[in-house]
C-alpha cells in the first residue's frame, strides 16, 4: 500500500463529481439483508458497483436511472493511471469509479474489495473533503487494524499483496471543508471486468 499525500487536486475533482451526480444521482444502497449503507454512492465508467437484495456486483446500467453510468472523465483516468504508476503499478486502466459521499458520523466497516475479476490490478483511492481515519487490517477480517489519517487530496494505492487487505473508515468527525462542506468524498478506481 502506498500513500501519496496531497497528490490530487480537490477543486478540479469537485466540479467533475458534481457533473457526474447530475447524471447518476447519489443514493443510499442496501445490503442483501436490507440494511442501508452509511455512505451515499454513485459511479462512473463502463460499469458501476451496486448493492441490493441480490448482493454486491457490477452493473453496466444505473438501477436508479435505467441509463448507462456516465463516462469516466479523462481527468479521473489520468489521475488513477499516474497515481498507480507512481506507486509501482504502471499501465493501470480503470473501467469504473465508485464515488462515496460520507456525511458526519458515517463510516464503513472492515471489508475487502473482492467483486472484481482481476486481483492483479491495483485499487486507487482518493480522499476529498473532511479528514478521515482509514483502517487497514490484514488478510483476515479479525486481524487488528492500524489507523492512517487521510486529508483532502491524499491518494492510497493498493496493489500486490495489499490488494486484498481488509480496510474501512472510522466515522467522519464534524467539520466544514472549504470546498466540500460537511462531507468526505472518496473516489475508488478499479478494474472490474
């Protein structure tokens, strides 16, 4: 896992997120058991990550709008590719970007990103807005995680053996980011198919 501090430009990314959300609005997805996920989500790219009574998966159409997910902006593709290369994973070409919006007190429990077909491809994760405490566990869910503080513009790249580590986000603390207001956003770039 490689952390690139203040590597992304939050202002540029905010404008792109807003444009994408006009086409594919943020929504709270549900788990297979009917619980509501804490972060509001949307996606961009050839497919989008969805969760409902049928489980977790990638779909080529947005279930909310019935339309294809919006195309991933070129700036997203360049960011993901250059961050992955900087971390030692050249040639990364993501086909999806999951966008999470966390309100104050929202977090995400330990999980691993395991719905993709090729685990040799890295994951590039961009933090924007309010600071967060990122939890990094081990290969098993019951391994005690360690904490990494993340600020707006920080980029984490998971690749190689770290690709399948369990990870999560502690509940976001109250604050007011100059650009993102009372929210933390996360862009997660993956090669899903």
